[in-house]
C-alpha cells in the first residue's frame, strides 16, 4: 500500500488515470511526513523489529539486495 497526502477522491482519479493497480492510502499526510516521503510511489522494506531496512522506488535494483540481506537469501 502506498500512502498519499491526496484526498480519497483525488487518489481514485489518479489511480484510474495512470492505471495504478496497487492500493493507495489516501489522506496519509502524517505518514508521508513521518517517513520523509518525497516522491511517489515510495516503497518501504520493514524488518520484523519494525525498523525500516530500505526505502525507494519499487523498480530500484537495490530493493532485491535489501530483501536478500533481510531474509538471508542470495
């Protein structure tokens, strides 16, 4: 789920216009500020302890490295 500070109706229109299939969390101003999100979409990899292990765009190749490091997979 991707947080967005946009109101629900604006988020729905954006999803339809751009063919977005993943969930958007509309009206998430506090989440956007708390995590310092500057661009959309932004993905977070969160460890079992609740700490953010990685953040960035879901097409960033470093995500696979971070997942491997978090799970012990190669």
